[in-house]
C-alpha cells in the first residue's frame, strides 16, 4: 500500500518549491529615461493631468515602473512582468518620439476610449492601487485632454 505523505512533508515540499522558484528573477534594471522623449513632456500635459497619468498608467506603459515589494516575489513577479511587457509592447509613453504622428493620434484616442470604458487601468491593478480607481471627474479630465 502506498503511504500517504504526512502534512508536514507536504508543507516542507511546498516551502522548498517556493524557495526554489525565487531563483528565477525578473529583470528590473532601471532603463535610462530621456525626458524629451516622454509623452507628457512632448504633449505639454498640464500638471494635474501629467501627475494622474503617471500614477495610473506609467507602471505598465513606461520605463518608469514603480515596483511594489510583492513584485519581487515569484510567482507574482512573473505574472506582473507579463502585464508590464504586454502593456509596454502596445504603448510605451517613455518613447513617445518613436511613434509616427498617426500612431500617436491613434494611441491617444484609444487611451481615451479605454479610460471611458473603464478598461484602463486594468482591474487587477485597481485592486492593489486604490489611487488608480478613477473618479468620474478624473476620467473626464483625462479624456478631455487626450481628445484635444
Ligand atoms: C497593470 C498594468 C496596466 C495599467 C496600469 C494600464 N495598462 Fe494599458 N494595457 C495593459 C495591457 C496588459 C495591455 C494590453 C491588453 C491586451 O492586449 O489585451 C494594455 C493596453 C493598452 C492600450 C491598447 C494599445 C493598443 O494598441 O492596443 C492602451 C491605449 C492603453 N493600454 C492605455 C492605458 C492608459 C491610458 C492607462 C492609464 C489610464 C493604462 N493603459 C493603464 C496594462 C496596463
């Protein structure tokens, strides 16, 4: 008969697995920021708009991600890294000068639309970042400016 593993050996195994997966870290090396290439600088965003976009969009759509402590703990780190990579591949506000004028217009319109539909910032981000749950007034302010 096969002996069922004891609770203790299951816990020890889980602990070993948890420690082992920490070896696979994600790359958080800071990326050089060129202020002149930044979306908010290039588009001359007013200060209140700039502050808000920085706090609710820049973690996933710029080279200025602010990493919370749990972003260093696998497997959460892998999951967040996926969001950031995916987000930046769609739009990276730190390299705004690399988009053509047509792309810039499209990205601004899309941003306005996604904010209006409450799809951006994404739901899981709002759960952990209370200040990213935009009020109606904040949403309107961003949409008005993006559509200008
Ligand atoms: C927690 C990470 C996160 C935050 C915060 C976030 N986004 Fe995103 N964003 C993503 C991801 C991931 C995608 C890709 C979604 C997909 O492909 O389904 C995306 C896609 C987009 C796109 C679509 C681009 C395209 O061409 O398809 C736009 C525009 C965008 N985000 C704007 C914003 C704006 C504006 C904010 C702030 C109000 C914001 N995002 C906040 C993760 C984020």
